[in-house]
């Protein structure tokens, strides 16, 4: 039986790992997100006030942006510690803080025993990725898209943004050895580019790869709008918003006489 050690747990808490069970009224089971009635109750009673909107598609997008942290958490554990967390949706619950105005839930895993690579790391890595996406995130994306009528592409880009952020931040960590750096870089490429669609439960392509494009001025402009501006009292947009970035480029072109 392999478990995370205290140092690893401390590192993963930065990615919202919770090792203590919260009270029932502050807990949302992962499976609750696959139940239309329970999800509607969560939206109406918890999230409308927290997110400053009653628009179902906006709430769905904001929920997935928060849920995306589970991808960063599990993939960090895989790439840095060579430990695979059981992230199947049956094993996951969201721990919420009713006093948190931003509503940023943590993730609790009922069984926190982990797997390790063994003799074939590539096969083990594929299993970790498949459990994370096919047995969890893909189900949540499909459920919320169906419930709120928001395009799956928006929700997948919400996930992709945090996967990119986690790996690109990690690759700037100067404490990594050359061996660790190479492994992280290889894992990043695998998850985003090489992992087959079957690991995600999609038919035509890896759903993350379509959103991976070069940055301009250190910003990777999104292809879809996450609708965050609807929840902002000032109408603020993300720095990566495709609408806001388009406005900026238009202004620059006009300034340059294009």
C-alpha cells in the first residue's frame, strides 16, 4: 500500500487537495455533478449568490473552471512524485467553505492510496490520465454541458487552461533536476498532444490539443470565452479573453495605420 507522504501532501494542498472530510452541508460528491436534480440544487442554492448570476451557462462554466484544478492536482502528483491518485469520480468530493466569497472548493479523495509506475511508466501514465479524464472530467463536462446548454468546447478549454498553467509553471521551477525537467516536459507533451482520444472518451481528437497554441506577449489567447465577465460587477474580462484581445489588436492596428 503506497500513500502520499507529508511533504507531497503539503505540495498538493497548493492545488487544493483536502485530506479532511468537511461537514455534509459543505460537501459535494463528485457523483452529485452527474445528477440533474442535485446539480440544479447546487446551482440555485450555492452558486447563484456566490457567482453573482442566475445564468445557468455562466454558472456551469465557472464551476468547471474551479473543477479544473483537479486536473492540475492529479497531473502534478503524477509528473513530480510518480504517484497516481485515484481520481475516478466515485472517489472524489468537493469540500466547500460557505464563508468563502469566491467559492474555491478543495478536493477530497475517499481513498488516497496511490499507484506507482512499476516497470512500464508509459502504461502507468496512460492509466492515470484515463482515470482522470475518462472516469471523471469527461463525465462532468458532458453533464454540465447538457444541464446548462453551454458548449463543451468552452468547458474543455477551461480544463486545458489549468493543465497548461500547471505544467508551464512547473517547467520554470529551477529546483528541478535535468531528469525531472525532461520527465515533466515529456508528460506535458503526452497529456496535451500525444494522449489518444480514447483516454478522454472522445472520438476524433485529444480535446486539449486544439487549445494549445503559441503565446503572444506571454499571453495565450483563448479560443472561447469562459463568460467570467458576466459574474464581474465591473464587467472585467480575463487577460486571455478572445474578445478583449481582439479589441486590443484592433486598437494596435489602427494606431499603426493598418
